[in-house]
């Protein structure tokens, strides 16, 4: 561990030439981060790498990193990168699903936001054997209207949850309804849709007494029978994990401060950072990732020990 680190100019050349796609594949294969674990949910979302935005040229959007992040362990798998409109994120995920071998995604559990609520993507998830729960908003107005009509009937699943902490009290009320496919447009026929879940969120902020209320809708191919309703409620609640991980990348790792206009170099940095954070999360027994990061920075032997424990 006494070897001298390579120079900044050398590092730039290494990152520019790195095959980040192969690097991510080898990392996932070696560490098993992408291995299917039955019943374990993961969030899908993209994170813009703000350091890639060239404000001088008037650029509005930069490179976007798309990942799967575990709800429980926060270990992340890179699905790919894109640069362009937000809809490109959906295309990237569709292409990822299509590129997988038959049966390799069978039994996986994914939570996604409303961007992905399209017949084509839900059909791809269903045919790949992925259990999914997806947000539903005005982008699918007809289906949302039908979901609202279901609320007039009796819920097949009804559960409330109360949480206190971080200076607020939050109550969530989940109601699930079966969705007969004959009631919806034919374009959803192969999507596997069987359930609708409505969530009412009421928040009370203890500092100033401010209250907020919102109502959200989700669709899923998971049946509400048995523990299905509770499983979906948990998946919806924990989808935030990926947003929390975005925050860690920006604050603890300082990713937003990395300025780079070289596409391959930036994607390589994001890929290496993903592996590093996964190793830190897997080895950190106390849950204080920032403190553990500082320990590894102060003594490189801690990095070796982390790798051996993982």
C-alpha cells in the first residue's frame, strides 16, 4: 500500500480509455450486486451528472446515470447512461430489458416513477418476469381516470402507517383495488396490470405546524391477495431510497462538483464511484457512511480490509 498514486494527467487518460460498460459488468459479476434475490425490491431512476452541463454554451441537460438501487441495502447496479430528453431514460431501460438473456430477470422486483407508466415498458417488464409497481400520473390520463373511479368502490386492501421523526409526523393511508383488464384499453392487455394502489400522505411539520396533503396512484402486476398489498405498500414507501442515494453521491462523494466535458471519462468516473460506494456500504457496519469514507481516505489499508470483508 506504499505505492505512489498515479498523476492526475495519467488518471485522466486511464478514465478516458476505460470501457465502463465492461467494467460495470465485471464488477456486478464479481461482487454479485446484480444477482436476483427473491422478494428484494429495487428502485429504478436516473441521476443527472450536473458537472457535465456546459453552461457557457447554454446547455440545459447533461449526462444522466440510470441505476437500480436496493430498497434495503442501497447497493446499486448501473443500467446505463444517456444524454438528452427525459424520455430517453425510458428507452434506455427498455433496451436494457431486451438485452438480457431469457429468464435472467425472472422474479426481480422493481419500483419506478410515472415516467415509465407506458404500455410498451410495462409489457417488457411483464414478459421479462419482473414484479413491478409504477407511479401513475396525468401522462396516462385515461387509466388514471379509471383508477379514480375504482376508489368509489370497496378497497381490497386497506392499511395505515404512522411515522415520527426528522421534525415531522407523517401518516400514510394505502388502499388497493383489483383492476380487471377488460375494463381498460386494449393497449394494456399484455402489461400484466392487476392492481391499483392509492396512497394518501398527510404530513405535519412540528417546527412551524405546517401541514401538507397529497394523493398518489400506483399500478402493479402484483396481486393484492395474501401479503401482496403489504408488499406493494412497502415497495412504494421505500422507493425513496434511490433519491437518498443520489444525495449521498452529491454530498458525501461530491459528484456534482466533478466538472468534465469528456463523455467517456465522466461515465467512467460515475461507474468507479458506484463500485466504491457499494463497497463502503457493504463493509460499513455502523451505517455512518461519511465517517467510514473519511477513515478509508485517511488510511488506505481500510480500503483493503473492506474489500476482504466484502
